[in-house]
C-alpha cells in the first residue's frame, strides 16, 4: 500500500526545499560511496534506529542515491522520519529547515526501498548507472538544455532496463526534483487517466500508462503537464500539488473500501459487485486492474522464484 503523508492540512510543500538540498549534497558523494555509507550508518546510529542497509550484520558494500532517499521515505512512523532528517541535516550540513509535514510525498513499502539487488545478483554497472541518472536528472532539472536532455534520456533508459526498476524510478526522480519530474506511481496514474481528468486526453495521446515509459515518453508526459500548469484555470500548478490531490483521493478511496469490508464482515454478508465509488463499472475496471502475474511481481522486487514460492506457501499456511 502506498500512503499519503500524515497530518494532511493546507499544503505548504516545505519538504521540497530540504529534499532538493539533500540531493545536491548527495551528489558530492558519487565517487566517495564508502564514506557515504559510513555517514548514513552514523545517521541511523544517532537516530537509535536500525540501519536498513545492513547485510548479514555488516554495512552494505555499495549504495545508490535513490536508495538513500528511500531510507526516510519508507512507511515508518512520522517521528522516526523527522528524526532521521534532523540527523541528516546535522551530519551532511544541510542548510535548510527540516520538514515536519510531507504533503504529496509517496511513502513506499520497505520491500521497494532498494534500487539494486545484492552483490551476487547485480551487474557490475548497476549502481554506477543509478548515480549517472541521479546526476543527469539534477543537471537537466536545473539546466534544461538539449544536451542535458539527451543525457537524461540515455541514462533513464539504461536504468529502466535494470533488474527491479519499473515505475519506482519516477517516484525517486520526483523526490529529488519535485517541480521537474512527475511521479508515476499508481495513485497518480489513476488520477491522470480517470474519466473526468483534465489531463486524460493529453496523456493518452502520448501513452496509456499501462507500461513504464521510456525516457522520451516520460519527458513528453512531463511537458504536457507543465504546459497545463501554466493555465490559471488548471486545478494544479506543480507536480507536488497534483500528487497531493491524487494521494488524497487514493487514501479516501482506501478508507471507504476498508469501511465497506468491515461493514460487510460485521453483517456476515457476502461482498457483492454492486457499483460503488470503490467498484467502478466494468469498462473502467478492465483498464485499472490488469492481470498481475508472478513474473510481473518478480520483476519489481529483489527476490528469486524460490523465495517467492516460500513466501506464498507461508502466507497460505498462516492464512
């Protein structure tokens, strides 16, 4: 499940400045990753929290910047998130206020926080490619020249072909430059393509968003949205505003769905297929719920088929 940030109030998007400043600082460690790993460990030690980047009781041998960002954008308690960021501010000397609210931020499940597999499973350039994309994304966001665009697309496509990379790469690009890159997680994709969406027709002219886009298509979608943001009548004027609205709707839908499940369970009634806000008509349901196979799952997580089968059998046994 993907969650909207807690404490949803009038959006201030104060997190955006801190995230961008930290991304800038992180880039300085592209060729000093051993020291970066030690500093991240220091952050968690000072926060009295378990370091998620330990392997067999030892620090991981390498790390990418997107995985570092996932450390505080996991689904964890809000006070732990803020504690981590306070120590990042101190240890990495970030000259920015630590955010206390995270409107429009997608928090990902712990299973999706790494963007590369273990050393025995990954290719030699996997992590370096992620750093190259990180640098290219910052450069293109801050200086959208044609050469920077070409470099971004090349690196985006290279990383997109790597193991475990699908829609998740757009989530982290949004984290590091939230006013430049569109997060294409499920809430945003659903929001952009819902029947009454102002974005729907323009997006569908580019992609139906059934599969992760290549770099060219991704930037085309971004350009369409940015052009619409310029219209004063448009409901959003930035990607954080759009993501905030999409996550609100997503969370409200989940709450209603859970409420309906509890009501049906309490009444000992079988859940029917009555059309509700949570159960769209069949035409829409087909476009929303595509068949999701074991192979699809294994492409998105760092887990082999044997581990998958063990997990499934355990869930069936424990119910």
